[in-house]
C-alpha cells in the first residue's frame, strides 16, 4: 500500500511570538499536519509548551494537529490535549506502564492514537500495540531538542516498521521525527515513512513556505 506523503512542520522550531503567522504560512504552502512537541522537563530535559498554547494556535491553522507528548504518565493530560484541539495524540512507549490503556482512551475521545519510540527502543516492542494505533512514530534523534542530526540507523528502523505495518491488517501511518532535511528526505521516504516531521528545515529556513514545497518535491 503506498501512501500520500504528508509534511508535519514542528512548531518547536518556530519563533513562538510569531507562531500564528508561521503556522498559517506552512498550511498555505501545503503542509497538511502541524507537529506539536510537548515536553515536561522530566521525560525529556527540555520544557516546551502545554495545552493552552495549542488551544491558542487552533484557530489559525486548518492542519491536522499532530501532538507528540514527551511527558511522564500521559494519561493525566489526554483530556486536556484533546480539548485543546489535537487530532492525533502520540505517546512514548517509554513514558508509562499503561500504554494500551492510554491508547484506548485517546481513541475513545474520537482522536487518532499514535505510539513513538526513542532511538534505543526496538521496533519489535511496538507489535503488540498494532491493533490500538493509527500511527507509529520513529524518533530519528534523541527526543528533547530540535536542530539535531538524523541518526542513520533510523532508516533500518523505518524499514522494519514499514514491513511490520504491511504484514498486518491495520491501516497505520509511519512518521519520522528529527533531523529531516531536503538532503536526506529521499532516503527517508524510500525507507517507508509517509508522515515527515520537519522543524528546523521549515521554520529556520529563510522562506518556510518554500521549504515545505521543497520537502514535498514540488
Ligand atoms: C524533538 C522533537 C522534534 C523536533 C524536530 O524532541 O520531537 O519534533 O522538533 O526538529 P528538527 O526537525 O529540527 O530536528
Ligand atoms: Zn516531535
């Protein structure tokens, strides 16, 4: 099954003071998703933003709000991130002991559920959750900060995850996050990813709209 390529620009790399303007531009340029990196200073060393920030951005973009929770015990905040306008909520396999329960709860809110693994976590650990998810996210940098370099071994993980999805009976997107640039996107797509997060490559570019088009190959 070949899927459409979706670009999900990460707001983390945007100047927060101009975030409304930035997210409008990238949506107009054809980015169908918007990636929202939530960090709690515990699961990862950095602190970013919470549901109120997401809620305040919601009126400025028609994009699918793709919320990536890098927080401990995410069950505590699913209601808040759902109410803020998330369309997809992705939780880390490493962030709690009740992953299946949280995934079911996300779906019970009428929202898509995703699961994400850090670079050191094997793809095989995802297999038992396939019936409960709409998206797999493979971290291609250590979560916590934008602007890092793509870890080349992530390509093998993408190939393995794509093969696992294709061998299943489920319709699951495969997203990649961290260090994506116009120079490496082709091999990333060839490895099977169909949802591409890009922070610095979009919002640190002189022209974010042009950067989205370039990543889409337009
Ligand atoms: C890192 C975040 C990423 C990050 C990607 O923890 O999950 O979404 O913003 O940024 P770039 O594209 O700059 O690597
Ligand atoms: Zn992310």
